[in-house]
């Protein structure tokens, strides 16, 4: 009886410490976002003088001004189109490739897969010179198609790795049953593999959507025309050589963060399920 009481006390103490640590991490992550949102409602004079998260005067006109001066309408639409098309392309190509690596037997399968894994070790700026030369030869530089294809290429390695890891753990008996019912390999991928992989696909979607939505350097490399550039370029409008309009910059940052936050909230239950099933390998 005494040992059970001691065990319960130790368990309560351990859980309390863990929850306090998690709460500390959560606050440290949320505070910068809250500070940015609060600063977007202040004036240039009070943005650093008033450090509270509740502004004394709520200046919602900062959002209207930021949207107009930064040309957010055009760039927001660009980023939305790029993100949707790139994520769709990554999901399609990576799921087909991952399923092929997991289920099909062909010469050089492991070698090709390891090449994809090695590509994960190369940072994106490390491929800028080769990518610039390739897009120039294909006459795709300064085009939306070239940018979309380049961004699909950026997200393939990690996505293939995550999906193949999941497909390897999927029972083959389900596919055998579908094959007995006359389902083709493509039909098994579409009707069996993809529905089972929803949690991992949610991880792939959120991860790549965040990457595409926040991308800026590759757009500067590929595009010459400002109207074709994504949303992040609009934020540069508020950063001058000698002066930065912080309230408008914070308003712009808040605008850019809202779509990703909404996407994460919609995909949250699938992401948690994907993590618990081992979709993300540390």
C-alpha cells in the first residue's frame, strides 16, 4: 500500500514537471507570434515603447495600409497558386515514387532511393547554380512553371522518405485482397495505399505548404519580374535603407501567417496521428 502511494506521488511529480516544461516551450513559441500581432496594431512611436500584448490604441487601419502599399493582393494570389500547385505535385509524385520504392522490385531500387536520401543533406542554396543553369537551358527561368517545378523538386526527397517509411509498415494483405478483386497496381495505390496514408500525407502537405509559402530566395533567383514573385517579397516594401515601418511590417507578417495557421488547425488531428504512427523519424 505504501509503495503504491509513493508510486502515485512520483508519477504526479513527474507529470507536473513534464507539463511545466511543455508549457514553458509553448509560451516561448507563442509569445513572439502574439507580440507580432500586438505590434501590428500600434504606431511607429509606440511599437517599442509599449511592450504590452494589449495595445492602448487598436489601429486596424495598419492592415488595410499594409495590404495596399505592399501590393499584397497580387502577391497573395501568387503564393496561394504556387503553394496549391506545388503541394499537389509533391503529393502526387512522392506518393507514386514512395509506393514504387516500397512495393515494386526493379534494378537499382535501393541505389536510387539512397540518392534521394542524400539529396536531403544538400541545402537548397547549394543547388542554386545548377538550378539556374538548368532553368536557363530549358527556357523556364522567369516563368511560373519553372518556379513551380523547382519547388516540387525541393520537397520530393523528404516526402518520399516519409511516405516510403509508412508504406513499408502497411500490411500487404490489404493489397492482396484488392488484387484478388481485380484491382490494378495503380488502383491499389489510389484506393488502398493513399487512404491509409492520410496521416502521413497531412504531414507532407503542412510541411511543404509551409516551405513554399515562406520561400523567398529561390523566387529572387528565378524571377526577374516583380509581379510574378510570391508574398514574401511584399514584406520588403516596409523595410527601407534607413527606416523600417514596423507596424506595417508586423501587419504584413500577421497576414502571411494566418493561412498557414488555418491549414495547420485543419490538419492537426491527422498530423498528431501521423506522428504517433511513426511517420516522422527523428
